[in-house]
C-alpha cells in the first residue's frame, strides 16, 4: 500500500501572542493581560504502514514451510528407535524414498491470485477514503486558523476572546491527530485480516488440490527464504494459480 502522510500545520502561536500583547499595550491594567503559552506539536505519522515493512503473510507462509522441512528431515533421517505406531508408516515410506514433494512460489501467488488483487485494491481504496476525510478536516482547521490570525492582526478581538478561540483551535488540532491515529490502527487491522483471509484461502485450496495429486508435502518457496534451492520440475505454481483463479472467478464472477 502506498504511504500516506497527513500534515497538521500548527497555528502561528508566536505571531498571535505578539498581536494580543500589542492590542493590550495601551490599557490601564497591563498586569491582567493574558499570555497564550506556546505548545509543541509532535510531527505527524503516516496513516499507512511503511512500504518496506516485512509482509506478515509471507512470514507466516515461511514459518509453515519451515515446519514442513523439519518434519521432512525427521522422516528421512530418523528410522530407528521408538518411533511408535503412529509414525511407523511415515518412517517406512521415507526410508523407501517414496515421499512426494511439490512447491509453489509465494511471491507469484501474491502477485497473480485474483483474490489478493481484489483485497489489496479494496484496502488501498479504504486508505484513500480515510486520508481524504482527515485532509478535509485539516483544510477546515487551516482556514479557521488563518481567519483567527487575521482578526488578531486587526485587533478586533479582546484578549479573553483570543485565548478562547486559540484553545478551541488547538483542541480541534488534537482531535485531528486522534482521528488520524484511529484510522491508522483501523488500516493495520484490516491488513492483518486480509493476510489471514488470503492464507486461509490458499491453504484450503491446496487441500482440495492435493486430493487429486496426493503429494506428501506442498512447500512454499520464496527467494531469500528457507529453501535455498528447488528443482523446478517440482514447481506447480502455474497450475495452482490457474486453478485458484478459476475457482475465484467461478464463485465471484470476476468481482
């Protein structure tokens, strides 16, 4: 998802304080002049996660893949000792070299699976909608702040009124910060739910897919992952993507 940054422009407090002090210089009771204290504003954080973060879906697929490799290693090289009746058949099969393995490219599935494309597009659209809402509120705040500073310059506001309006503008600014943070958390939650849904979809499909081919293992391959080399004759990625999309389009009609 593209990174989106909302900038909250602080009100010019220094200028406002100077104008308020100037407007009260000629009054008889200068000791009662209120001084608006300057407040610091924290820099904004992006509403969308950084583009370089680790994809949690790929991380999960790698963990599943690693668990499969560990089991496969044990089955191949652990044929003696108290294996028990529960794994005796698996050990015997491994010792005869009859375990069948295939693999799919995780990156290719994430790039070509229609469900992934749809869910990512929906998430990006949601991010743009939330960005627009925050930007709209920010624009309104900037307009109010500019008008306020203009009134201070013209000395049309009393010291008390200026303090009250300034406080209201600062409160609105903090509300926009809070809204931005809530939207960021909402998008992160949506992204996590999307990753879980995609993983479940692929895993459930592979169970149905394997009813026909009867592989003992279907591993997930990714460059820089736990599998450093894979014989390309075991690669079933193209077939898996083709059948995944066929199922998706049949169920959703291309939506």
